[in-house]
């Protein structure tokens, strides 16, 4: 059945994930086996005797070099501790470098890598006599232990028994390391006693290196292993490739006899030679130590990597790493009602649905704790919509994750618009996070989709936003435009290019969810006017950058009559009001109007522009609201600022903040006087760089919007009325005028009254 297939598919996915993780862990541990078990830190002289003969071959010679380099990982190479030298032999021996040539581990390893294969016959006996005669070149003359490590295939063309015995009698410890298909009998003859501990096989590099250090510590030549480690022997097989004579059959042959001129025939045997593997059973020695990762210290799916015998570090998934053991490092400390809306349609596919489930589980494990003031719910949709996990159902993260794991893929049409409309009306019926908190929390919907909607989403999303829902869209690159339509703001979308990148977006999602609690001006009343420099000094091309900046910045505000009102003035040879504060009531209308802003040209005058804003824009007649913070943001390249100091101060004296953004080589000294303080002056290197400073500029404006407001600044009273503060409000004292803001003329009222009386029959 379909359910059975789905169940087996889920099991297969889990098995593959576990297999990959175990393989990574195995590879990491194997790569660190030698150097982390022990370090030889005692004063010891090591000399590598490398077989460079043709019987070894260049490929096996390179493997022998690799083994020698691998051994160096476990040696504390230092002038007063371990020294390492190397001799290569074939027909004749050759000193590659003496023991006193290099005194750091990396230098020795680099030098070993540069040794060039000689080729020639295998004269091991001559090489041993060379060492008897020369000693350990660059060594310390037997005042410290001397260790000779012979890397060879053991197929010497001369006698080795006598010279190697003489070396051992001088107190030199000899390790024989088999390379390629070694002749083990000769290697046993070369090695020191006990033979099992001093004969190794280079093809098994990690095991051989472990065995060598085990033998060194057992004989007290190197420092002892750490507490808890133990040396153990184990049966092992060492293989070699040898030629064997085998009877192939008989043939008729002629033989002579003692009698003169007499011969007779007989059957003669003939043989063939075969190359076969021969296994030599042996015992190998190694040291095993307690693995610091055995206790599984890494939580939340982290991978443990050993560091020495006691240390380790964890490779943590995204969203974890709050401590060394992969504790959650993200957190949702904002008080919100949070509903995840998951696409379960055929367009997203079963694979996509399972990916979103895995992402959601990992995200919630990373950000939720027992005390998180967040109510979480989950809905899924395709043709139909359901809310299997209602907002606030679970306070226990483990139970929440189990419920998400139980969600089943449904398939069907991708009706995203219908789903958004449904959760707007039925998705939020939550329990308060704390018993004493009764007010309604902000409501956030996170849409997870990987398929284009088959119905209209624009009206449904607008209705959701108008009802106070904060929408965040998460999806693939090809859905960017649709997600922006749903969220209503490009900054409330999360786009990923491949499935793995989705999991890297968890910190970004956490920030967007909690940004509703601190969205700058999203919930702060503000009357803001942008003043854009459209003079010839800026130029038409750069003015387009200014226009784009204003358009993008408008998305940071909740544009409506009760929150943020936005006005726009451009200036060049003259100031021009593009739209007043009360002209547009939606973000889309503001952006549409900004896109049609004309370039003016001419010489700029910032002073006349600020006076224009004071007299003709920041007024009650043009939509300015009493009791609301007011700000002007001037963006300029600096020309025409000399006459702006006094008008800017007039704006400040009347409660209007003046922010100055200087672009490029702006006249910063003059602009500082216009701004009045460094807190209100920002410098941007270029017009192209404006977008990178958008967040900082808007943040600074929004901070100012939270400052206390003087209800009488600017003066809300028209026609020279006097504003009088009192009881948390204000009143206007009018002279020859009347109305709340002195907006009506008394003379006109009397005239109208008289005229009306005359017309009455």
C-alpha cells in the first residue's frame, strides 16, 4: 500500500543518514589513529634506511616514504628530543639527510617527501656496513637510544646476518618494515628481539605505526602511554607474493648409456613456476586507549572528533554549538504565536515534504527551550488545509517534535492562497505562554513551500497582513517573486538554492521571526520626509541609485495613517514635492510613486529645500500629525550645503530631527554643521554602497522616533495660533480664527451667518 511504501522510504532515509554519519566518524577516527595514541618525546635518534632498489619499484618506494612520514606524526622532533635522519640504499647507500639537519616535524616530513627513487640492486648488507662505519650521521654518538628502521622487501643480494648482528651488539634497536611483497624470513633476521614486536608491514600504515610506538613504550625508549591505555597483542596475517615450482608433467627424453653407441628413451619431468600469495600467520601488537568520544558527548546530532587521549571537539549542525557539546545556540526569546504552514502538495513532492519536516524538527530543537515564551503550531496544505498541531498545544519540545514526525504527506493541488486565507481565519487559537499574560501576542506565519501556487495568493496575503499577521516565506529561488508577494516585503523571504542550504538558513529564520518584536519603525509612529539631491552634481545615473535607496528603505516602515507616513522631496535648481505625507497610505503606492520621481538638474540648495519642507511639507495641512515624531533625511553629495545650517536649526528647534547622509567626497565639515551632531551625520563611500548602509540608516532614524515628543513642536496651530501644553495634551489659542487648530476664520463665519439670515424668508 501507499502507506507501507512511505514507511519503508522513511526507514531507508533514516538508514542512509545514519550510515553517512557513521562513515564520516569512522574516517575521522582512522585519520587520527597514530599521532593521537602517544607521542615519543624522549631524547632518541631515529634513522630511516629506505630500500630504493628496482625490486621495490617506484610505487612501493613512495608508500615507504608515506609510512616514514606517518611515523613522524608521533615524534616530538626537537634538537634535545627526537632527531630523524634518512639513508637510501640500492646498489650503494646514499645519505639523504643527517639527523641534525631538520629540527621540526614539518621540515622532516617535507624533506622525506622530496627523496628521489634511486633504482638498482638490493644490497642491504652494504647499507648495514655503511651504518657500522659511519654511525648515525648527525646523531648524538650513542649517548641516546638509537633506532634503525629498515623499510625493505627483504630480498637482499648479499649477506645481512653478520652486519645486522654487529649493529644489535652496539645497542641499536632494529625495526624491519616490510614493503610491497616482502620476504619475511629475511625481515625476521634483521629485526631485534622480540621479533613479533619489531617486524611491521608498511602497507597497513596506521596499524604498523601503532605497533612501532607500542614497542617503543614497552621497552621504555619513549615516554609511557597515558593512564587507561593498554598494550595488547592480536593475531594478524602478513602476506607475500612468491614464485613456486610446480610439476607440470613428463615428456619423452633421450639418455645415453655406458655401452658404446647405445641410447635409450625415458620420461623426464618438467616444471612450471607460479606466482602465489603466501600467508604468514603472526602476532601484532598495538596500544588501545579509552576514546573520549565513546561517551557520546556531542548532542543534537553533533559528530565527535578525538583530540589526543582525553580531548575532543564536536562538529555541530547549524543552529547548535551553544557550547562545546552542541547545545542549541539559537533561541526564540520573543513572545509570539508562531504557525508553520507546510506545503504537502504533489508539486513539492514527498522528498520536499520530508525535507521540510526534518528542517522544522531541527529548527525547533535548536531554538526552543522549556522557558521559551513562544506558542508553536503546524499546519499543512495541498488541496485541503488542516492544522494538526494547534498553536500552543505543546510546551514540551520532545512531544512537539514527535507530533511533527507523525505528519503524513498528502499530495494534491498547491492551493497556497486558500491555505493563507484559512490560517488567517482559523490558525490562531493559542493559550498564553504565561498565565498572567492575557494580551494577544503578535502572530507570525512561516510558509514552507517548494511549488508555485495554483490559485491567487496576492489578495489572500494582503488580507492576512491587514489583519495583523506577519508573513515569512521560505522557498526555492524560482519562487522568489511569489514569496515576496505573499510576505509583502523582500526582507521577509528566505531563499535557498539547494536542499542543504535550507538547513543553513536557521539563524536567518530565527532573526526574522523575532524581528516582529523589534522591527524598528514597523510599530512606531513617525512622519518622515526623504530629501534627495537631484542636482547636476549628482548626475542622472547616480540619482537612480538614490531613488532605489528610497524605494528599498520604504519597505522598512509600516506605511499607513496610524503608523508611518512618508513624504518625498527632490531638489536641484529648485525643491519639488513629489508627494506629501498624507498622499499614499500603502507601501506599494509609495514605491510606485518613487519610481516616477523626475531628475531635475541644476545647482543644489539644501537650505531652500529645508525651508520648503518646513513651510510646505511638515504641516498639518499636508498631513503632519500632532504628537508624532518627525524627521527629515537629506541625502546629498555635499554641494549647496553652505546655506543650510540656519534652516536645519529651525527644523530642530521645532521638534523635527535632521539626518544628513553624505555620499562620496562630501563636504563633511559643512554637513556636520547642518546635522548639528555626529549622531545625525552618516558618510557613505559611494552611491552603489548606499544599499549596504540601509539597515544602519533606518535603525538610527527609528531610534530617534522612540524619543519623547513635544506636542507643540512643530506648532500644530494654524494662522499664528499659540500652542499651549496641559494635561498630556495641547490646545490652540486663536486670534481672529477658531477651530481646534485655528483653521476657520471668524470673519468668514459672520459673513456666512449674515448671508444665510438674509436669504431666510
